[in-house]
C-alpha cells in the first residue's frame, strides 16, 4: 500500500512539473511569435499558457514592447497577458530605481520608457500609475540635463495627477515641477509652482503642516539664489 501511494505521489509530481515545463514552453513560443510580429500564432499559444510567472533573468521572458502592445489590440481577452505586462513593468521600475541610485541615468531610460508604454496600454492615460511612470522618465531626463524632455513628461504627469488624484498629491507634483524649473533657471515658472503648492497645502493642511514649511523653505532658497534676499528672508521667518 505504501509503495502504491509513493508511486502515485511520484507520478503526480512528475506530471505537475511536466505541466509547468510545457506551460513555460507555450509561453516562450507565444513570446517568440509576438517578437516576430506573428500575432495569429501567438494568440494560439496564449490560450495554452498556464504559468504566467515572469523571471527577469530569463531572456525569453522579455517581450518586444511595441509588438506586445499591438498584440493586446489583436486579442479579444487580454486579462492574463496584461497582467504579465505589469510584471515586466514592475521589474523595469526596479531597474530604473537601481540605475537612478547609481547615477546611471542613461542606462535607466530604456526601462523607464518600457514602463511608460506598458502603463499606458494596461491602465490608460488617466491613471496614477501612468502618471508616475511619466514622472520617473521626466526625473531621469532632468538628471541628464535634457530639460525640454523632462519638462514635457513632468507637465503631462502633473496634468493627469490634477485630474485623478487629491490636491495633496497635486501639490507634491507642483513642487517637483518647480524644482525642475529651478534647475533650468526658469525662476518665474518655479515660483508660480511653489506658490500654487503653498496655496493648496495651506488650504488642505494649514500653515503648520511640514509640507508647507518644506515648500516655503525651497522657495526661500530659490529667492536667495536669485539674489532677492528680502523675499528669501520672509520665507525663512
């Protein structure tokens, strides 16, 4: 009896791992077809995939993002495939953070761009996650000194956050944009951002809130940089 049960367990285990292997094989064949632009073949494998795990160290798990986004429009039921794309986007975000912290901004750009494209197709253009990915890309370009691109992405992120998030998040985004304008030497635009942020923070939290003090301090430092010591002093008092 024990020998029989052991045999059953072994057969079940072998069957389970065989199923995982086949499922991974189907997934990789689907990905290969997508990367080649053969969406008809990819759609056939899509229905056979059971294991949707994403391993960033497995080269075959990575998709050509533009082809993948086209594939989303090609198939009728894209729930699991979109979920797989979010795994890739999350991994890209981690790589962006890693390269950003190491000062390797140019290395981070391709992964930030992938995250933007995936967030756009999975969540839509009015979603906070899409705004966050745009903001991250803007921060990278700002660090690289490509201020025109940084401003474009930051303004788009700000527009989305204004429409879908609360005023507090919008105020934080205004501070980020203001900091960008300071780097660009656009002090008038920066001041407008900081003043609007202060107005919102005062309305929502009051003048004793730490965010209000932080923004006021940032505005004061900018004024001091501009040589407007009287205005800077009024911010610090």
